DNA sequence: TAACTTTTGTGTACACTTTCACAAAAATAG
DNA sequence: CTATTTTTGTGAAAGTGTACACAAAAGTTA
């Protein structure tokens, strides 16, 4: 689709810029320079301009960027100019926290369906309005029918690869994984890992060595 | 303590190697080459050797690495040869999930104290055996007394910086932050961000552009 | 219209990370 | 004891991302 390789960090910074721009818009700021934006989100101004340059020219020399315009451009670039339905697999402790999190809506995401291999009262209660709970055996059918492309995996690590294989078969293209295992997926499917164990251990290293 | 600059990615890979080594030990594997370990955890063998080389020589040429020894060496290097007490701030949806997570123990971490500005029955019930719940106003006193160095922040984003300032004053040196804000901390304090909004948006970009 | 100011967009240099490739070391076989 | 095999540890090359620095563009002032 695009001719060259855009680094993944660039994309995550775009997301960061987007958040800053939303804040600026709420504050009533209409125009911002890369220098000011950089200060606000802790990124080098040249880096911001380089990141944007992957996608085109969005600023006005001598002026800066129009907050509203840049925000809309970034949303379009990232595919965030529409709502995305998300599937959640695993309505355990973590899954329930995710279901009750209101912040996703603000980003344009909606967990519209949840799956678990156990369906009990506790889990039914955890599922909010506008989200349906199904038994894990229904995964492929439901996801396929709803054409959902993004899923969150919050099952025990021993089940994660099995679940992911099923998700991929169902047409899922992006997976946010909380289980502490490296998952294998075919080309064309993106996985991002949230690994709290590793995060805590990295912190420990730096705290322990008392440097920096 | 050590002369150099070790990249943060190296540290997170060490943590990954550690996890693989634990699995290998359970499987009864006694010796492993960088090639095999690399295949197991999806890292280039030369990378593994380079990562280890920051800290010394751990292998035997022509043989490989003794699983048990390397595991112990890595634990020592990362400061994981002892238990770490962790403080949790914010016993909301996410905080409760973290409190009930059994996986931290396996890594040698223990959430031994939790704080919230609201203390009610629901929150009291969420706190397991071996963990104490205090009002947020007690934070500095309790953390100082217990000499806790690592904290997890799971409060609303509007409170996060305030909480972090208090944590730093209490002697906390490492912070795992779930609130969607860039935190400012003095030198000597390490912060790692878990930002689910950004993670989902990055996924969306790749899914949306249908490339990789 | 011309001089001046501001800030972008980008070529280039720099820094950091990963991978390659091979000598050195250790074990094993003859 | 020497040759052979294996696999580490590491210098150098390749690759990738970041930051600098400045010409080009747009606006502003006179
Ligand atoms: N809870 C946390 O704070 C936390 C922190 C870090 C990592 N994690 C990881 O997140 C994952 C979930 O953690 P948790 O604490 O919610 O665990 P949990 O045991 O409370 O919940 C897991 C849920 O997944 C369901 N499940 C299991 N296999 C399934 C399958 N094949 N299909 C559908 N549903 C299935 C279970 O019925 C259960 O409801 C684990 O991999 C864990 O390591 C959790
Ligand atoms: N729940 C999720 O799945 C999820 C996902 C992504 C990010 N987050 C982020 O994690 C944070 C917590 O999310 P949540 O869903 O648990 O929110 P929540 O509102 O359920 O819980 C927040 C808790 O923090 C407490 N709190 C607020 N200010 C405090 C203070 N100054 N000192 C001590 N305690 C205080 C509140 O009383 C409440 O119990 C938020 O910043 C949120 O953006 C949560």
C-alpha cells in the first residue's frame, strides 16, 4: 500500500501525538509548533516532523500545525476515523477489568463481544451493556459473522496459543496479548505483547543496580 | 556500579531468557546452545551472546550454557535472587485484577501493600492474604517504613502525577504506570508505561493498512 | 516589494542495535 | 597427542532510528 517501511515506534508516537492534540483542542489551542508539541509530549521536535513526513506534509512553514486538522489527519492515517469492534477472550480477573474500562470508548474502541470457556453468573454480570458474552466454542462463528478484526487475549498462558490459532482462523488480524508467552501467528497478523512480568523485572534491574 | 550503558531492550530480553530457562529446567534440559535458546524464544543467537557479554562469560565453548547455572546468574544480575515487595496505588478495576494475579509470585514479586483514597467493603474484599490496605494519606509513612522500592500506579490519569510525586518522596525508585499520561520523575527513578490505548491504536494502524 | 521572522521539511551526520563471520576455546574421537 | 567438531565470545559490517542544521516556504512588517 505504501512504498516504504514505517517503524513501529513511529506509529506509537503518532498515537501519542494524537492524544496530545486532543488535549490541546480541549484547551482551545488552535495552532502548535513542533517545538511546543515536542515539549508537551517529551519528543524531539525533529522527530515529530520526521514521523509526520512519512505520510505527507501537514504543517505550514512559519506557522506550525493546525491542531484540528492535524488531529483529523492523524486519525485518518491510523484508521481511527471510525469505531472498531474488539473481541475479548478470557473473562477472568484481567478480562473483567478490561470490560469495565471506560477509556477504550474515548479511543474509538468497543469490546462488543467476550468469550470464555466458563459461563457463570459472575462472568455474565461482568459484561456491560452493548457487549455479548459467548462460550468459547462460538468464537469462530461469532467473530466471522461480526467481521471483527481485533482481539484481546486474556486467558491462562497454557491456552493462549490455542486461542490465538482459533482467532486467526476466524479472521482476526490484530491481537493484544496479555499471556506471558511468545505467540506464533501467520504473516499478515500483528501481535502486541503486554508482559507485566518482564516489565517488573526490568524495573527491578534498574532499581537493584542503583544506576541512572 | 558498572561502567557502561546497557540498553533497556537487553534487560527485557534477559528477562525473556530467564523465563525460557525456567521452562527448560522444568523440561529437564541441562545444557542449551545459544542457537537452540534463540529458536525457543525467537531471538537471534548472536544477539543472545551479545546480551550476555555485557555481564561476563557464562557459556562453555563447544558445549553451550548450563541451564541451571545461567538461570541463577541471570537472576543474580537482574536482582531477582530475592523477593521484592511491591506497593499498589489504586484498588479500582485494574488494581483488583493485579491483586488477584498469582503470576507475580512466580517472578518473586509480592504486592504487600495497597492504597486507595476510598476504603470500602468492596476494596477490602479485593485485598488478599498477606497484603494490607491503607488510605492514600498513609502512603508515605507506610512505604518508608516498609522500605518498598517498586510501585504500581493504577489510578485515574488525572491523579497519576500527584500520586507519583508522593511515591518518589516516599523513596520509591521504580514505577509501573498504567495511567495514560507521561509522568515526570527525578533522575534516579525509573518509570515504565503500560499504555493500552496506544497499543490498540498501533494494532489498528497495521490492521487498517492491511500491511504486515 | 523587499527585508525579516518563524517554523517546516529534509539531507546528512551521528548513535545505537542487530547480524555476520570467524578466531579461540573446549570437548571428543582417532 | 593431534585432528576434528562444536559453539562461544567478539570485532567489524550492516541496518535502523534519532538529532542536527539549514534551505525553503509562508507570514509579517515597513
Ligand atoms: N490478572 C492480572 O493482573 C494479570 C497480570 C499480568 C498478566 N496476566 C495474564 O493475563 C491472563 C489472564 O489473567 P487472569 O488473572 O485474568 O486469569 P484468570 O484465570 O482469572 O482468567 C482467565 C480466564 O480465561 C478463561 N479461559 C481459559 N481458557 C480459555 C479458553 N481456551 N477459551 C476461553 N476462555 C478461556 C478462564 O475461564 C478464565 O475466566 C493470564 O495469561 C495472565 O498470565 C494477568
Ligand atoms: N481497567 C482497565 O482495564 C484499564 C485499561 C487501561 C488503562 N487503565 C488505566 O489504569 C488506571 C486505573 O483504571 P481503573 O479502571 O482501575 O480505574 P478505576 O476508576 O476503577 O480505579 C481507580 C482507583 O484509584 C483510586 N484513586 C483515585 N485517585 C487516587 C489517589 N490519589 N490515591 C489513591 N487512590 C486513588 C480510586 O478510588 C479507584 O479505586 C486508569 O488510569 C486507567 O486509565 C485501566
